[in-house]
C-alpha cells in the first residue's frame, strides 16, 4: 500500500490523507461492530447501512479490497442473504488491522496488500 500515492490520487498531502485514514479506521471499526450485532439478530437493513458506509469510505480513500468486500456484503444483505457475511466482515477487519499496523510502523509504502485476503 502506497499512502503517498493514494494521497496524490486524491490531490492531498500525505499527512492530510493519513488523518483521513485514521478517521476511516475509527468509523469503520464502529460500523463493523454494528454489522456484527445486526448479523447476530438477522437485521438485514442494519447490515446494509454498515456495509454501505464502509464501502463508500473505503472506495473514497482507494482501499479497493475493503470496498469490494463491503459491496459484496451490502449486495447480499439487500437480497437477505447473510450466510458468509461473517467471513467477509473478518476479511474487512484484516484490512483495517493491516492499515492500522502500517500507520503504526510509519512505513506505509512497505505494504502492498493490506489483507492478503481475497474477495
């Protein structure tokens, strides 16, 4: 993952981009918590809302793996198919953890694929 390149794609300074990523990580973690709760109760609408939020934010920042996973969850929930959603949610968690780790190490350019997980 190249934070500098992703920032440039959005016409932002790297520091500005990193601030946005930090907010994204915080909000997405909250959305994942909401999604897991909704999955436990079978609340498709709440799953859709959380997945849609993650999808939009991830896409806006260039995190295509998380975006694709969230899009898959959203589409399935719209069709009231929640089977397999926990696995996709865990893959998103992997994305977020890898992004967080890259920020902590302050070596964002050293990570090409933040999850190693497929879609």
